[in-house]
C-alpha cells in the first residue's frame, strides 16, 4: 500500500530530481526526430500481462485511456543519453497481496528480478541511510520535514486537505506487555481506554519524524521478525478518532515516495507510477490517467519500470495499493503515433 500524502515539492531538490507528474501530451515529429531504440539486450522485461478489459475496479474512462497506452505505447527517452529511447506497451501485471508490502511485491514483479519483497524493502532502507549519511544538514532537515508531514503531522493544520490525519508511532515488540500494563493503570484510574492508549503510546513510543525513525518504520514488513510494531493514531479536526494498536503485529509500513526514490536509486532506473483516478476524485476524463515519475539520485543504467495505482478521491490524490505493470518493449510502433511521451 502506498500513500502520497505530502507535497513532493518539499523534497524535490534533495530527494527527488524528477518532475511531479507527466501530463498527457501527444508527441510530434519535431520532438521525436533522430530518436532510436535502446539496445534491448540489457533490459529485463516480462512478456506476459493481463488485458485491461480483465482488470476489475476500473471505470470506463480509465479503461479507455489504459487501453490506448497499451495499443499505442509510451515513449521513454533516456534523460542522460541523447538519442536513446524505447517504446513500451503497458499492460496489467496481475494482483498482489494488500498486506502493506505491495510496493515491494509489485516492484519485484515489474522488474522480473529474482529477489523477494522483503529483500527489496531491506535494500531500500539501506540505500536511504547511506544517502542520508552523505547529505548536507540542510538537505537532511528538508527530508525530515517531509517525513513529519507524512507520519507526524501538525494537527493544528492540514484540515483543508484531509478529513482524517494519522500519526504513526513505533512500539518495541519487547515493550508491549509493559505498555499494556501502563494503559491498564490509567483505565483503572477512570480514563477512557482509547485516551489512555493515546497517552501512553505518545509518551513511550517512537514518533516517525526523522531519518532514523523512518528507517525503522520502513523496515517493518508485518513479520514476527520485526523489531517494532506500528501504532496508528487517527484524528479528525475535533480530536482523537481511533487508536489502531496492531496487537497481532501484522501491519507493515506502506511504501511512500521516499521509498520509491530509494528503490529507483538502488537499481539505477526510473520508476513511473501510472495513476488512474475515477469520478470520485472529481477529475475530467483527460486528467484521469497520469504518470508520477521518480528519478534515481544517480546515473540511469537501465530503462524504467512501471507500477500502477487505482487512485481514490478521498483526499484528491494518492491511493493505497500498488500493482505491477508489464512493459513490453516494442520496435514496431511509430514514434510519431505513441500515446504519450514520458
């Protein structure tokens, strides 16, 4: 599950070098002149994908645009090597489990790499810590601010965008018995259970508010081997709404934009998230499908891979589940007739 809950422009200069979205624009001959296909021998591409007709949960307007992408293809031009490009036909790569690990599961399938989702998560966190360690202090503070906006938001603001805001806390698995005991003591004194839980968790657990805590958080896969459990406090403008205590420890950290940037850097490839919004997001048909590009903070050595989101309209942007896309490299599509230039 992936959430795009913060303004990506706050980290664009330090943690992301790509543009926020790729608008739907038809190519023209002038922009595509002298463009050649990249050497296909260096690309790992899956050759089987599902028809967009078979993908459930899509509205007609979304399906029309997605079928156009597959029929005509999208043109990717290497940003660092002038004249290198490839046309991709995009199809759905199948469902993945909605267990919180979907960014990494979908990425593994989209890349067709022999590495499991937990290893991709581990490598993403490792890359984040290595890059953070070499960042300047000013850059670190910008990254920390983005993390706080996502996971430890200022509850005095932001209600014009979100109806519900979440605060993420990390509880050590070994501390759960002591935490329960402390909560029970407050309940015995007459405090409401949820208020007691909120008080103890905020006092004794780790807020996800900086690089170190983000790394701990993003390492959580919902496995018994995790060192921490995720505690989620939900708020409305009126106050505390609910406390998700995650007592079974099955909750995993959803992949976010920072994680995608780290994954792109780790594999030295751009990652494009194809997002399809329905009528609940109040967008017109021409804007219902768009790409969110994520460029690595390093050289680009391979063509990109693609992920898919069926967007929801509850906050006007973002979604809660990643799925893989199959990218068929095609040498039989005229560059002038592709559906989109990335």
